[in-house]
C-alpha cells in the first residue's frame, strides 16, 4: 500500500523486487529491502525481509560451502583407475580422472 501525494489516501501498487542469489549463501541468510513494505498514515514504510531456505537437489549434497557428488564404482575401477563425468549446476560435464587406488 502506498500513500498518495495528498497524504490522506492510499492505493495498492505492485512492485518487483529482484534478489541476486550469491554463491555461498546458507539457509537462514536474510535479504532486507528497507522501507519497501506497506506505507500507512503516520508510520514509516515497513522493511521487506526474505529468508533463504535450502532445497534438496537430486545429484548434490551440501556440506558447509562444498557440494558433494556421489557415484558408484566397481572394485576393478577402484583398483585400476577410471574417470568419472561429474555434472555441474550450469549443465556442463567435467571429466575427472582418478588414478589412485580408492
């Protein structure tokens, strides 16, 4: 709600607020848009506050600031070396060679 120029009446207006999600934000991170909320007669416009919630992902698990990708390998692969294609969040595939015994 926005107070009109006459200071006596108000009207409902829509406004788009854009949030650029930053790398590393954790669950509970708060984004505040100061004084972007409803206005009222004789009161300061309210702040709008968004709180980040983490959503599970089918391929990755988050541990602190790391993303973990799990895959199954055979005993032969573990003993002789292999390479694994790891998908990325932006749709690429990274080919990771593993030459050590795991």
